[in-house]
C-alpha cells in the first residue's frame, strides 16, 4: 500500500490534517470562502486565504512574453515605449501597442499621430494597424518567408477609414 508522506531532511511524516489523509480530502473546483491548506517543510499545516494566495502567485509569476507564459503586463496589453521618428516601422513585428507623435503612414496625407497596433500570429503573419487621433485608420500586413526568414510585405498601407 502506498503512503502519502512529506519528506523532511530529519524525518518522514504522514500527510494528514485533522486526522484525515489529504488524499482523502474532498476535491473542489472553485474556491469560495474556504482557505487553501498548505504544508510547510516540517509537515505542519498552514492556511492561506484565496486573495492572499493570488497575490503570492502574482508577485512570483513572470510577465507573459512571446517566448514564455505568464501574467498580463500591469501597464496594459503589451504596451510599448513611444516610437520616435528614427524607429523603422517596417521592423516592428512584435505584438504590442506603440504610441507615436508623428505621421507613420506618409503615403496617406490624412494620417496623423496616434497608436500603432501590431499583431503577430504563431504562423509569423503580422498585421499593423495605425489608428490616428483624427480618425484615420490604415492597415497593412506581412509574413516571414519560410525559406530565408526575410519579411515580405503583402500589402502597402491602405486607408480603411
């Protein structure tokens, strides 16, 4: 028969709480007003409130990136630093929100300063959407060549509003 035990560097102790094996405890699918029970390294039971547990997880979990799972950034949906005129918009291929204080779409005279939204899919398709504060919206898309990794713009900037 397999026993539930907690290994400590000094001793082994059965994993029990109030005389009940934790493996026999009722399983729940949501936490309402209950506490979550933890066991310290000495096998002593601890309890933590759901809100406190959430804060512990939030403080210890990284922010999500394109390479790693994690939590949403606290400053919004992938908010990036504002663009400068020296930035090459053709190289902005990372999902994010990029504020800008100048006209990005020079081929469309009604565009102005605003926000550039960039969306990249797992298939290396990228869509750039320029939302100007005067109401002009422009869009274009590209993909990465599977043969050499170069960026191929599938469309020029197109005004949609």
